[in-house]
């Protein structure tokens, strides 16, 4: 009987949903937006993150980052942001980015924002980094 109870407890623990995890070892310290106004190419959003335990670094090396979710953007529009297959690392700081036409598109109300307004808008809510089936939620370091 104890074996069955132990097995049921183990199954219950293993079936818990860990897909949305918030991590204190990671934080966003800066956001930059470059609209690339002189060209027809997509705008670039750069995120500077502190990665104290190098968790993000190893995932980026293995190229498992599938999506960057900006929670300040409505759900239906989040597909307009494509992660760039590039990152920089200096000490505990990692820079990742995404490309988007979202802020240039006339169909979105946010296209009239200045560069500072875009970065301030993106800082209003955390971001999510999607790795396979897990989403790591990272807040801004205020």
C-alpha cells in the first residue's frame, strides 16, 4: 500500500505544470529599439539580461530559444516578433534580440511611437523566453 501511495505522489509531482517559471537569477536590465527607419528592414529590439547562473547562456549556445514573448504586446500580435539567432555575452550580461515590423505597421496603433516610447512601453510588463515547451518569465530590474 505504501508503494502505491509513493507511486501516486511521484506521478502527481511529475505531472505538475512547470511551463511558466519565474527565475530570480535572470533579469532584464535594459531594452533598446532601433526602428531601421532608413530601410525597409525590420526594427530590432535588443534585450540586456543579467544571467547570474549562466542558465540562459547554455540554452542560447544550444540554439533552443524558440520565441521571445513581450507581455506588453497583445497575445494576437506576439507572432510579429522573431528571435534573432545571435547573442552577445560579457560576464553575467547577455544581449539577445528580436526583429519586428510591428511598430512600423499602419494596422497597429503603436506604430506612431517614438523610440523612447517603444522602449518604455516594452518595459511595462515582463518578457517570456520560450525554450521547447517551457516559458521562462523574466522581469525588469527596476
